[in-house]
């Protein structure tokens, strides 16, 4: 089984887990926690017949897969419409009374596992089991009777606990539509109301909408209402405001940025500054969170740090290496297409690609790209990928395959069809390069991630015009035949213009 998280030392793991417990497990004191006062037992997950004990098995060098069990009594019926499992370790596999609990999204790891059916409970003795992974180097045993890091709350939710776990997240948009997703803390149906029209999502946890037949360049209010089936309880949020995009040929302002991961407070500063500029859309070049399969990070480090930004600005995304394989991309994070997409907005063609895929001369991806470029009649063409063809940062020095293919195959094709700029991230800095292809290359990887310094390998990037390791975003303004880019810090300092 895949590892759940990797920490280099037991001391680091202990500090991390105690922090998570203190922040996240106040629910253990609630009367609706079915595990209140129950101590866990442990075994090695590799044991075909578990040998349960009250102490955590001693960890050895490398990764150890652990199974934990809580047995608890249910003397009478509980008035639950849903159960929520809240843990201090990243859980991927959970069983309640021998039945495997399906995760909301396959392949994700959860600190909070919502939407567990109360029908899995039974009168009398119940058993909850989870599996998780730990890494340590000759780590000491942990006494489950002391301040064990492996605490779990199984919380019984009533209908009046209905809420939005993730508030609205806008995705791709056009002149006559926009897309929006949200998430509830228990299975519910969600109603979207916009321009007097209502649409309802099926009962579930993740809800997505794509209202169409709207007017171009028009500001709309929208509301979201969550309802629990068989109950009068509901939760209504909004109104939120979003503008549809301009028609073909219209003027446009947009922001390009990327790499917000790991430092949520810095990301919040950048997002707040972008929100103040009121762009019509953003183009985000990947690496939103550190571990795209850690469900908790999306709410605590990305969406939750900038709710007004996500609710009001449509966005086009491309995945970075830290989002590899996560099903959040394309579900809770609406996208025009995961592997590749194109969109005409105003007088610009936007193309987004997963640069981690194959883009060599024989690939179907490159053939698709040539078709998109060849068919374009727009004044400006912007291509977004996480991986830059030219960079003076650490990733440029590594000569990674995605960057090599971007340099050898994508950039020459962009030159052939008169494209404007290649927008990338990956290196956590701002850099503008002007290679002989006449296609400006912009690395904008400063949306909050830890900053990278410049490397000075001979010949690494002879086309660099400016390099600054600072948090920033790039504001583009298209008016008629002119497009102006400004690289700005969150405080409004102008770093560069083109």
C-alpha cells in the first residue's frame, strides 16, 4: 500500500502529529463523538492475522504500515444523518464493522473523512479500523495510554450540522458561461441560483455547476444552498459576484501566477493582492499545494486562505508536479481539460498543457498543439505549462525532460505560428527571458511557495533579462492591438514590464 506520509525523523513526526491533534481533535470532547474515552489498539498491517496490542509497534528504518482499531459500544440508536471521521494521521483505508468506507475521491488521503453512512453502525459492539503509514529511524514505541498521536473522533452529525466544507471555487469560464464547484460536510444536494435560474446537483459531497446562456462581460450574483434529503435543514451562502468573460475581440485583463504551495500565509497575501486588481480571469501554472493527494491541504492551505478570490475570479489551471494524480483537479477544482485545453477569450487564445506528459515530435499532444496554433486567428496567444523551456532557477539546472521538450519542440512551434508568450512556474521566482524564438518566456512561480535563488551554470539560460526571487504575480492588460504585462509584488511594487 502506498505510504500515507513521509517524515525524516521521529522527532519531526511527533511534533507534527501533536500539532495536528491539538488543532483538529477538539471534537473528542463533544458528546456526539462515538469514540470518546476509547483507547486504540495497534498491529502491523502486514500481519495477516492482527496481533493487537496497546502499544504502537516499534518502527524501524524506512516505512512501516500500521493498523489501528477502536472498539466501542452503541447502546441505542443515534440520531445521525452522517458520520465524520476526524483523525490525526493521514488515512487512506478505513473500515467500520468490517465494511470498507469508500473515500469521497479515490486515491486521496484524509484527516477528515466525511460522508460515512450511519447504516454501518449496529447496536452493541462496533469496531473501527484504519491503516496509515509512518516513517522513522529506530523510532521508540509510543504508549497508547499516554498522549498517543493516534487519536480518532467518529462524530455523529445531525441534519442541522449541514455546512459547506469548501466554499465556491470558480474554474474555467467564457463569454456565456462560468463553472463553479463546492463541497459539503455531509451528503447533500446543492442548489445554484444565478440570474433567477436554479439548478440542483445530485446528493453527494462535491458539487459542480456550469450555468450557460449568459451575457458576455456581465456581472452576475449567484447563491448556493445545501439541503439534506428528508430534512427541512439547509445552509445558504452568498450572494457572490462573478463576471462572464468578454466576447471575441474584446479587451481583457488577466493574471498569471503559480506555485502557492507550502506557505499558506504568503499565498494569502498574493491572492489578496490579485483580488484587489479585479482581473477577469487568472491562469495558474500549477503546484497549488505540497501534496495534492492530502485532502486537508486543499482547504487549509489553498481554498481556505482566499475565499473571496476563489468565489469571484474565474481561473484556468494546469497541473504541476505536486498535483500529479490527484482527483481534486477536475472535480473540486474545475478545469477546461486536465491534460490539455484551449480557450478563446477576447482577442487572445489561451492554451494549457500538462507539461509532464510527452510533448516530443512524435507525440499526439504536439500534433494537437500544432492544430490549435494553426487554427488560431487571435491577436495574442498564451501557452501555460508548469515547466519552463528556459529558467535560471534550480529546475532549469536539472535539465528535466519536460523543460527539454518545451525548449526543443513546443517553443519552435509557438514561434512558427506567432505566439506571444510561454507562461510557466516550477522555479519559485520571477524571470523573463527573450529567446531568439521571439516568444517571451515568463516564469511566475512566486504565488507563495518558498523562494529559490538563481543558479549560475554556464549556458543555462543565456536569454534571461530579469530574475528576482520574490513573491509576485503578473498582470496582463489587452487593449486593442497592445498587450502590457506588469510583474507586481503583493505590496504593489513594479518588478518588470513588457
